[in-house]
């Protein structure tokens, strides 16, 4: 006969399988004090976990990796793979990595497609206390 601890462990394990997993990320490598807007043409969109990845070629011919939200988050908002495609001209606002040579943007607040003015917007993130000057 199983012990109380074995039954409790089995119950906790069963519940953990049923609950959605949430990734925990550190955004310390991003400049959270200064939003960055990039304008350019989407060269590719990867609908993969843990984040949708947009590859953007900017006006100065730089190639950026844009980390959008997760598949599940965007599906809940009605965003589908057809929403953004290669060739779309967009302006994407988010926060760039502190090392600009890496050309990565995350913590997105807006994507706007110029051809039809389609816009995806998220509430602005709270500015970390470390960004304010005394």
C-alpha cells in the first residue's frame, strides 16, 4: 500500500503535467531603459517555441533577430502564421541587447506593418528603477 508521501508526490507530479509551463528569462542583457524602433523588411518568420522569431533586414542592410512572444500567447491574441510574412515592411519597437553588435531585439511593445497599418501593441513595460537618475 502506498505511503502518504508517495500519494502526495504522485498528486503533485500529476498536477505539474497539467499546468502550462512558463519560461523564466533574464532580460539583464537588454537595455530596458531605452526603447528601440527598427524599420525594415521581414526576411523570415519562424513560428517555433519558445518564441516566435522574426528576421528583419533594416534600411542600413543590417540583419536583426527579433524575439516576439510565445506561440501560445500570440494564438490567444488571434495572431496566426499568416499575420506576418517575408517581404512585409514593418516597424518594430522593443529593447535591444546592450551589445549592439549582436543585433537582437526583444521585450517588444509594438509591430506595425506599413502596407495596411496593421498593428500589434502591448502595454509599455515598467521602466526598471535603475533607469531613473537621481
